[in-house]
């Protein structure tokens, strides 16, 4: 059985990522890309679906021991786990070197004290656990082959096969280091080069040290901010600049339920807000790469902007169910692909335009096609802003006139007007100023409940929605506007959990709610960070700080957050780690630091 979601650590090479549990088991790894088929899919099934455990030897009828300590080595993505055993202490160093050739997962066992018996158990299963590869020796190396894929296993330790698993039993003494590496290569090509684990470790540590040095944030929450930035960098697909929402699929928002989605794609919304956080903390190169990815992805068809694309800009992300996988803690179905790719979500135009605007304002070199794209998006919005859509939360129920979508359409027009006013683009300024006023008036008239003094989820509805917290942050209304304050307080009353975190919107249990799905979900962490932001903006800074620091306490021991927090089970839920949780963490830290709202 897989561990709790927060029991996992992330390692990656900015092209794919692995999740490593506290007991030293890699339960999730897709090769060679984030969205490739998994060779270890035990996270969504059982050990029969692939895993790699490396840790102290234990009795076959006993659970594997969990590490007594684990941490990342400094500001890096190099994981160090330590076990204290009756025979001594041992350390395992796990990492994936930034790629220069074949993708590699390297695991180095290091003796600390005593003589510790160890075991490596490697069970590769291709195609998300469905295919047993042909495992054989080739010139002294172990290779697993199935169809187009081959995975090469290299170690100096003795190995043997048993029950379709490759084992290695060995003992490690103080100061002794034994390395294990798997490398992926297309099966029709020559074998990958022999790994050099120690040199790769040194180079990986140097890469992360140099990257973190560019961070411009030096406030009181630096540890949390830097770890979040490293996580966001790890979710970036280096060859193209695309940014995945998370490296996993189908980790449930509702344990045992059906709210299981594939997040290994580039949502324009998530990528745009990630870009904003990177820009605010000094990372312009990532912003430039993402802007180039965006221009390629939408090239030739900006009027049909998708809400998400593949990490190289692919448009077709057809959704399918993997019925041979039982799902994480029986949360089925397991899905790959995402059927929401072709939804209409008008807010995306605002997020993309806001990101381009911020890039422009922070001095990113001008790109004429980016400005042209922005103008084309507004021309599309002129004709479509007043249509119903599926909204920020990708509801699978009927389309509605979501207030947040209209607000973000206003943002798109507003930021484009600013671009024209700066002299960096040409457009019908007066006409678009009138459009901006029309959208603003429409929202304030149709999306606001005067009796309750709050904006609502959609025109004519009574439900609330946490995305309304973005109204002051986007500049749609000033923070001291009574309608803004009323909305914040209404959300606190109606969408707050018993421990003070914020739900996205009301759900209906076994009945289908506004999102067209049965079941409930946890508190959406991004929304809780948005609440902390808003509280700071309206002057309730002590309350904002307390909520922010309470949110920080939800991170696992390595500083990582999933998508949601289940207040009943008191655990993280949803895909992990989640960009949409780490981005607002950074933004709230920056806001609180600027306001001086932090404690000792």
C-alpha cells in the first residue's frame, strides 16, 4: 500500500520527477517525460504495478522501516534519508541530475555507523504497471525492455532475480558508498553511457546552488519561499519552458472518490501565476522561456485558446481510464489525459495577459509577437466575454456566468489598455476603455448580492466561491470597498472549515453540485493563501499572518504541499506537489513581508 501523500519526497531533473516514500520506496516515476507512461505506478496500485525500494533489510512479513530523518541537502532537490537500526545508521541519497543525455535516477547508499544489512528491490512495470518487461543482461548491465522503452540498471553490488524482481542484498560499513542507477533510452538505440554517480551528485548540487543564488527574496519566510521556488523549477519542462501543474495523476481530492485528475500538463492559468511568482523573485530566464512556449503553443490559432496544453505545446490530451489500476487508496477511476482541455474558461485570457503584462513591467525584453497575441486575445474577448463558461474550477456541470471569469476578462482588457498607453502596442484605445467599463458594470450589477453584501459565484446564484478573493488582488475594486470586505467576510462565514481553511465552493456530498460531480473535497490550499492575502490588504494583518503560518504548518517535513487539505482526515489530498499551492505561498510571503506582518 502506498504511503500517505505527505510521506513522499520529490526529486526530478526538470523533465520528469519521482516520488520517494519515507521507507525508501520510489512509487512513482514516468520516463522520459512528466506525461510519459509510468514505470513505477505503485502509488496508484500495488507493488505489482512497479516500485523500487532501497533501505535496511527487513523480514519479509514485516513492513519496511521508515527513515528516522530525511531532508534535502541545503537548497537543492537532493534527498537524504537516514535510518537508525540495531546494527548502525545508514544514509540513502536520492537525486536526478539535470539531464545531459539519458534521464537517470541515482541512489547512493552511504554507511554512517556500524554495519547495516541493506536490500534493493527493483520491480519495473511499463505502461502504468500493465506490461512486464523483458529483463536480461547485456554486456554486464541489466536492461529491461518493452516496446519502445528500455531501462538500464547499473550497480557494483551483486544482483539476482526472483519473482520478476531484481534484488541486491549487501552490507554497508562506515564511510562506504554503493551507488545504484537506472537510465532510460529508446529501445532501438545504443545503450546509454555508464553512469558516474559521484560526479553527477556534485554537478547536481552545484546546479541548484547556483540557481538559488538568483533569488531576490531575503525576508523572514525565506526557507518556505526558496523550497517552493525549487519545487516550481522542478515542475518546469526544461526543453520547452512549459510548466506542469503537478507531476502526478489521479491522487484524489476526496479519498475513495472520483475526483481524480491528470495534472501532468501545462495549464495556462497555473503556468501564468507560476511565472508571476518567478518574476517577483528574480527569475527572468524562466519567464522568457515560458513566454516562448506560450507563443509556440497558441501559434496560428490564438482565437481558439485552450486552457491547457501538453508540455511541448500539444493540443490533444484525450482522457482515458486505466481500469487495471485500483487507484490511490481505492480512489477510482485512475485517469490519464484531461478532458477539460477544450473547455471554455474565459478567466485564462486574464491570467495570460496579466503574466505578459508583468513580464513587460519587470523589464523582460519586448517581443512583438507577444504584444500581437495580446491584442488578438482581446479582440476575441470583445465578442465572447459575456458568454457563460466552465470557469476556473473546470466544472463538468452546465456553463454559467462565473463572476471570476468576468473579472479576469476585465483584467485582460485593462492590462492591454495599459500596454497601448505605454506606447508599446497599437489598438482601439477608446473602444476598449468602453469595453472595460462595460464588463465592470456588468459584474457589479449582476454578480453582486446587495442583501448579503457579497459577490456570488455566478450571476443570479446564492453560492459563494473562493475565487472572488482575487477581486482586490487583480485591482478590479480597491481593498477598502465595502463590497470587497463584505465578500471576504461572507467567504469566511460560509466557506471556512472548522480549522479556518477555505473551501473552493459548496459541494453536495453524494449529490451532484455546481461542478457536476458527486462527493466532497478538502480545503483548497490556494484559496486559503488568497484569504491571507486579502486579510492583509484590508488591514487585518495579524489575522493574515496567523492564517499564513498555520498554512505553512501543513507542509510536510520537506516543505511540500499537495492541492488540498482534508480537515476531517487531517492529511494532504490531491496531486502532489502542486504548483497552484506553492505559488500563492510565495505571493503571500512577499505581501506579508512588505507589510511587516510577521512574527518571531
